[in-house]
C-alpha cells in the first residue's frame, strides 16, 4: 500500500509538470504540426518513471492527430526542459494522449436532453 505522503507528492509534482508543459507547448515549440493545444492534466505512474499528459486540441480529428505526432516528436525536448525548470534528477517519460472527456461530456448532455424531451 502506498504511503499518503508519496501520493500527495505525486499529485503536486503532476500539477507542476502540467503547468510547465503547458507553458512549453503554448510558446516554445516551433513545430508546425502542433496546433492550438492545452494540457488538461498529468497523471504520474506510482513508480514516477512515466507520466501521461492529457491534451485538449482545438480542431478536427486530423488536427488532433497531427498535434499529437508533433508533441511525441518534441517529447525529449519537453522532458529535458521540465527537468531543468523543476530541478528533477530523473524526469518521468512523457506519454501524450488526447483528452476526450469534454467530447464525452457534451455527448452525454446531448443524450440526456433527448431522453428528457421524449419523457416530458
């Protein structure tokens, strides 16, 4: 079982990583594949060797895929920059994923509205 202190440390580190990665993605990457993207959350594995970076991308599915490719290509640069800024000896491996929670939420709301119209 995990100690409470480790869990809180991981959560604080995840938030610090999110802020730094967001800053890098918004202003420091020159890759033309990367569109309008924002980092919604960072989830660090229990062993702190890897972290999933959830990204929201404005645009269609093709734009999202291109942005994800660009982020994966820039992963080493982002990891090194984050390690310097947060003074991490061993920064986690970064794995970028599209955050589809907003799409799922809007779809659920749409379905609930339809169900309400039918019943009412």
